C-alpha cells in the first residue's frame, strides 16, 4: 500500500475518445484533411497534441500549433463534455480516500480543462492536487507534470518516492514516472496496448478498474487496519501452532511405533535395541518417518488455520506483476542458483570446519543420513520443505510483505527461518537460503517456486551427503568457488532478465 496516488485523466479515469477524436477531426478539416474514422485518431489520446499532429500528419511546428488552436475551438465548449467515466471510478476513489490515501491528477491535458472535467463528473472533491499542462505550451511533458504534482503535494519537503504511484494508460505515463524515480501502475483498459505498457517497463499492469482498486487497496482491509499486537499475532500464532502440531505429531508417531515394535510389528525397522534387548533409539528410517508425520501435522494445522487464506491473498497481489509467463530459461537459472548456493555454502562450512564445532548440527546430519536414501529423500527432501514453506513463506513472509517493504520482509522471514533451526551452522545456511527462496517466490509470483527451491536444495544436499561427497583441499576450494560463482552468475542473469522486462523483484 502506498499513500500518494497520481492519476492520469484520459484513458485512466475517463474515456475521452469521442471528444478528443472528434475535435482532432475538426482541426484536421481546417487543413483540408478529412479523417472519417475516429478509431484511427485514438493515438491522439494521451500524448501532447502538438507532438501528435507533427508525428502522425507531418505538420511543421507552426502548423501543429495552429491545429491545436483549432482543436481547442471545439474542445473548450463541446468536446470537453463528450466524455464518460469508466465504470467503478467514483467507487474506487471513495474507497482510496476512506483508507487515508492522498490523491492527485497528473495529466498532459491543460489544467483548466482537467478541472472542468473533474467538476463536471463531481470528482474534484477526491483530489488534493490537480496538475496539467498550460495553454501557452508549458509543462507538456509527463515528467514535468508529475514533478509539479509532487511539488504541490509535498511543498518544500523532499517527496517520499517510496510512497508514490503514478497511474496511467500510456507509455508516456510510465516513462514520466520513471524519470523521477516514481513507480508506475499501468492500466490496460485505457488506450495503451499491453505491448506498449510492457515495452515501457511498467512496474505493474492491471487490466480492469476492479483490479486497480484491489491492487491499490491491498493489505488495507485486514492486516493494514490491525494494531501492532494483532499484526504480531498474525506471525506468532501460526509459528506456535506449527510447533505444537508438529511436536504432537512427533510424540504420537513415536508412541505408535513403540507400540507396534512391542507387538512384534516391524520391530527391527522401527527401533534399535542394545545387547540386552532393551530399546535404545529409533532407527534412521523410523526417525525420518516420524519427522515426516510431525511435519505433516504441522503443515495441516497451519494450512487450515491461515496459510490457505494468506496464499490466496499473496497470489492475487503477485498476479499483477506476472501477467507474462516466465520463460523456461529463467526456471533453469533459478535451479542453477539454488544448486550452486546450496552446494557452495555446504562446502564452505566443511572447508571452514565450522560443522565440527557444532555437535547439534552433527547429530542432526547423522540421524538424517542413517535413513535409507528413498525414505530420507521423501521425508527430508519433500515433506519437510513443503511444511516449512507453508509456515515461513506462505504465512510469515506472506503477512510481512503486506506490513512492510519487500526487502525487510524477506530479511525478517529469513532470520526467523534461521533461528528456527536451533544451531548456528544450519541457522546461517537457512538464512541465506531463505533469502534465495523469497527471491524465487517474488520473481515467479508462484508459491511453487519457493517450495521448489527449498526441495531442490534439500534433495541435492541429502543425496551428496549420503554419497559421501566431500572433496577437500584444492578440489574442495574449487568446487566451493565454482558453485558460488554459478549461484551469483545465475542470479545476475535472472535480474538482468527482469530489468529488461520491467516489473519489480527483490
């Protein structure tokens, strides 16, 4: 949610086609040019009129200025009101103001016309500033209009660019916003094509007024209106619920396996016995299955309590950034980054001998690798990652990203993920991988990407650990370095792809 919203007028709040195009016809006819089809004149909607006459009809600067004067002869009295609101606009503006947002109009149309149109439709009450061009030809470029709107909103204080959206339907709106460091929201229901808006590298694209309202209000209907204590509860309660359900699942599974073993069912599969025949510990396979059952219980509790709702809300938010399907190459790059980061960090920990200084880590690794490969992969490579993702990215990050900005939200969720592991070695590894998981989630806008990164890392590390893959010396240093270079290089290529397409990523 951002507090300051700058709206274009034509093609964003109102549909001006009849008025603008008919007045362009009137101006062209004065030069002996007859254009009977209004549809062919739609490109005049949005950019400065003088530029359009020169671009589309080859007018000189002097001719274009004369054409603009002829255009205004009709527009000022008639064409101004040959206009209509897009359905849902008044309702949206009321909802935005009710949430405490500050609204302004930033249009390339002369300010005097903008004000009359807003007054005609009774929209002027919603806007704290109304800025357009000047009749004498000043302030026609969109960045100049946006700059003046910011000056009127913020006065002598620096504009808080992180709290501003420029909303419009043409590439000029997007480019004007970006020149001033303002994020853009492009509306595809106006007169700019989807291709034009993507080419301009819009930060977000919405297809309807309803989508625009939902996007601008996201987070304000529930989390955005809650107290600090309620927000903390949105994070803490699922965390505690997961632990309680998971540990209860562990306990009940252990009781079940002991009962089965005492009755002679799967005795040697479930339990290790000492020389006297007394139960000593659970086998690696039993430990893995107990772990999987506990994680399943924790996942089920969190999913039905909150994850399902938060995942749906997050998916709706992310949809606006991911209207175009990511190419398969980007999936491969994320997989390479995952493999390189997982292997590189584990090799770095081994080479630095920090694993030897953590008995807790050594015990966890010993128990996990004492299971058979297939059971270990299912339990530690599939079930556990999905369960943890439902909690840490599904609920915790999903809620955090609606409370605070994306990078702090990623950092906090990754820190909680690291703390959750209970030992320093796994904690540091989990923090870094947690940041990578969030990056994948935001990049693809799909929870499956987060789960995929987590599962891929766990499966790779588990298979290599079971195979005893642990090169040392120069070989170990080379593997570690190459893995980390692969990870960083893949992330660099991913970010370049995103920068070339427009849109936000962490």
